[in-house]
C-alpha cells in the first residue's frame, strides 16, 4: 500500500492563486459579457525585448547545426552567463562573487523551496507575516511544522509580524531561530529595506549563527538609489546569507523560466556533532543530483539581458510597469484609500475600506468593478484587511481599472 505524504494534508486551503482563478472563472461563466481586468497574479504582459528574442532565436538555430549543437549543459549554469551576471549586475554594487558561488535555475520560486533540501528539519524557521506563500507552505510540506492554529499559524514556524506600525519591516525574532526568510522589495507589501535595516539583519544573523534566505526577485524595480539591491552589499553577508534572484519579472521570463541563487563559499552550517559544512558544496550536490540545468537557448536569452542594448530595452519595460504602479498608487490614494508600495516595487498594498475583509473586498472589486486583485489574508493573518494589486498590466487596462475603482468608491 502506497502512503501519501500527510504533511500536505495540513495545508488547510488551496494555494492562493488557484483559488483566485476558481472564483474568477465562476464569475466569468455567470457573467460572460463582463470584461474582467486582472491585476492579481504578478504575471508580466509585455513581450520579450527584441534583443533578448533575437538571442533566443539564434540559440535555437544553434541547436540545428552539428558544430553548435548543445546537449546537457552544466547543472550550475554556463560560466559565460554566470560571469556576465557577476560583471554586469553584482560588481557595480561593489559585490565580488566567484563563478562557483552562483547557480542558474529555472525559477526562484523553485529555489526558495528546494533550498530546504540541504537543511535539517530540526532548524527553527522564521518568516514574515504577510509573506509570499511558498515560504510557509513548503516548510509545511516537508514536515517541519505541526497543524495550523485558528489564526492559520503552523506550530513549529516563527512568524514575524509585518504591519503598518513597523512599516512592514519585521522586528528580530524574540526566540532563537536558525533560518530567516527576508524578501525585499517585498511581495506582497512593496516595502523595501534600507542599508541600515539590512545591516541589522546581517549583524543579527552573524551574532545568532542563523542563515538568511534573501529573496531579491524584484531588485530591478528599486528606484531609490540609497536602497541596496543585494544583501551582499552589507559587510559580512557572505557568511550568513543565500540570495535568490529571478529573470521572471525583470526581463519578462515568467514563461521562459530562468533565475539564479548565490551560495557563498564562506557560508557554513553545522552537523549535529558541530562540524562546519560548506553549504555551497551541499547545494552543488543537490543540483547535480536533482536538476539537469536550464536550457541553452534560455541561458543565451538571459545573457542578452546584460548587453547594453538588451538592458536598455529591459529597463524600458521595467519603467513601463513602474509607471503603471504610479498610476495605481495615485488613483487609489485619490479615491481615499490608504496605499503602500508601488515606488520601489511593482506591487501596491492597500488597506481595504470600511472594515471589509480581504476576501469581501476581492468579491466587491470582482463583481462591481470587474477587477481582480489578491486578498491580503492569502499572504498570512496580518494581511487581513489589506489587498494587493499588481502593476504588471497593459496601460489601458490599468487606467481603466483605476477609474472603475475610483468611481465605485465614491
């Protein structure tokens, strides 16, 4: 008799975004003439930039010729892509990395989950609340937690409240933890961490011998020059942090799939007997065992992002989305809503009006405005009473959605 992994059964509800999809489909089936505008899931809408697309096509053509055909590539990624990222994206920040410290993958969502493979279940894990659901749910799935309580908190995880009062930047955990998830610019709140705040986290991790999982998937959307793009801009971070980055939103690769994870060679964890182990070597072993690498054409397309023309075209699309964010933020504020984010991140985090719950506001926007967003409660208990809108939309749809919301809230 085959047995299931019963830890999956602890998950009390379907993953947030499929539930949104279910509700939207039900509404659309009942209202076939309604023109629904989707600003919920953070999927990109603009096509790939021409330079990236050209590199993609050329790489596919390479596969048609014997002299340029590429089969299995290195599981860690091609050196020519890794070295390009180090030179073009990290070195300008004053961050020097080795080729062996970067691993190319098919998504930061995957890496944020798969990184748990190299850490013992006995580790105490701290996550924000609200938080990207993958951090919470994958820890449940592997068996690190008990059942969820009435609030939705799982026994065995330490939750760090991210609230209006603390500017959606959590305080240090009150108890000893071993792993800390940080996401800046933040999904869902759009908050960023200053250099001083990140230094505080690095100092805390070094002092307590903890490891930081730093999700920097939205670093390309930072507009404030004083805000760090990488945790490695902070002295000592290589001894305590793993960083995740993604091409999904930066270069429109949500369907193409490419990301990277940095595991510095200085970063150590320990066996139960106290022996120091290099996490870089463990992650390398995990990847070479369970992953066959990102395809050659995708990596060629990713490398084209960092050409002068490729970055100019990519930046134009980033600016387009951030202009959308400005429209949403300004329009909602004009309608009298309290709004956060949308300045250094492509997400707008708004307070639901009139004391409505997050899902009630979702239903109100869907049925009365035909606009789809994301209920804040889906990101954790402290997300209740808040709502996330995404700037990843076509300009005309964004403008119309804002006008519909403003009209409805008058």
